[in-house]
C-alpha cells in the first residue's frame, strides 16, 4: 500500500469561490448563513441557508451544481500544479446527491404552468448525480477511472476515501475527489416540513440547539502517491493516513442509538493509519445541530477518545449543511487547520450541552499545533465515514 498525500485543494462555499475566502471565513468564525435569495422562502419555518454568492460564475448552460463543481475542481488541479499530460491519467471520484435537481424543478414548474420550457425534455439530462462526473471529466480532460458516489450526506467524504484507495493500491498515481450539491426547493421544503431546520443559524452542540441549517457548495482534493508527489516536487498539504467506512443497517434516516457505526468508522480510520487515539488532537465533527445526531456523535467520540480527550468543532455553524459536499468541505477545513495550526470554531455555540463532554471551541478559533486530525461525515441510512489526516 502506497502512502497518499494531498497536493491540491479547491473550494466554492457560502463565503465565495476559492480556498482563501473559505479559510478566511472559517478562521474568523464568520457566519455565512443568511436569508435565502435563490428561490422563494416566504412562509416557511426557516428562510435561511448557506447560499453560494453568484454560483461562482461560469456558463449558464451548465447546471448550478456543475458550475460549483467545475470551479472547485479546477482550482484544486491548478493548486496541485498538474500539467495537461499529468491530468490525463488522473482518476475522478465525485460525491453527489442532488444532481441538476434545481434546474429540473424549474423545468417542472414551467411545464405545470403551461409556460415554454427551454430545451424541452433534453433539459432533464443533467438531473442525475452522475452528470457531474461526466461534466468534470469532459471539461477538465480527465481520462482516468471515473466514479460517482451517492451515500447521502457522507458522499463527498466517501469519494475522497474511494480515491485514496485507487492511489494507495497503485491503480493511479493521482486522483481528484470531492463532493458537490446545490440548494434545491425539494430539499429545502422537505427539511422545513420535517421541522429539522432552525429558524436561526444552527447551533451544533449547544444545549438549546433546534435543528440544522441547509447549505451548498463544492470542494475537491487532489490525492497523490507520496513518491510521485516527491518526484515532481509538489507541495504537500497533509497525508491522508487512513479512513474508515461503515454502515449502520439500522434505520432509513436515524443513526444507531448507541453510535456503533460512527464508533467503528473512527476506530477503522485509526487502525488504517496505525496511530493510537491519543495521537489525534482535533475532530471536525459532522455536527448537524439536530438534538439526536449531536448527542449520539458526542457519545461515539467519547467512546473512541475518552471524555474530554480531544478538541471538537462543527463548521456547519458557519456554512450550514452542504449535503453531498459537506464531507469534502470539512475535509479541506481539517487539512487547513493542520497547515495553519488554527482550529475553526463552532461559531454559534453559546451554552454547551452538558451531555457533550468536549471543548467544542465556542465562538473563536483556537491556535493549536495538532499532528493528527479526523473529519467525520455521517449520512442518512447510517452511512458513516471518517478521514484521518496527518501533518505533512
């Protein structure tokens, strides 16, 4: 098994396009969860979202989600310094759920109202999640293996894990992986109907938390065999030391009450990396701010690291839950925390939950030189993944 390192990062977030804007927002503890403007939200319990400003530009002939993905993936490839010949054999793994649903919804409403539908039925061809990989592969001239991962809210993180396996097993020397999701009416209305959205910006791990905030974005990482990166003189951000992927097989939406699947994912990542739990100094939590999920995740973290044994935070307090993109956005945040020796805060945490026995970094980022950190992502259906990163 070959060592796998991260040599390129690319992000589009509610803070705007680019890794620089993303890290500036996280480091400042800024909240990018604001009134939704993309579509009508009047009358709903929650009218807020982590909305990407101007969708990062790009051709309007592409779906909103494709534009987010292309902007982030292009930044990651450029950041890694890969030339055209090196990109040609690069593998591509995309985590996605919504696909081009935002445009499909517009098509449906126009059709229902008897209005002219631009493009006719062919406008629906980009609706499926696999369309992102096709768009990225074609536009960026990536001719290596190509995969699409759909594991609900853990999709972006599972994509990174799958790509790491391709590199570690010697299938490719370089892979680009990440997740993308755009805001959709269906998702926004559905979570509102379930009363899972907080009318105010979400408060992960707060005693008075009332639910999540929905978001959107894209993040991609360039993963590379360590010896390949060394040979071409690439800058290395961090090593992806190991990952763990599990499935609860418990319920269609709820996690296992005892957090068993989450616990196994974290333990598997530690085992794959060959490091003890005491080596990990920071956990970038899934931290959705729903009462049940935060409590169960906290119990699982305590089972692995001991009560109070590690620093924890949730960046969803600043950008919301970006669905399939959340795992890769959080992976990038975890890597940047190692690089800058600064742990992003849980921005809106005011009153810590007594059942959460960790320092969850309320309000303000914390300086800390951490050698190893993990990023947790847990999806509907109990689809769990933990990524462990080691300082370069």
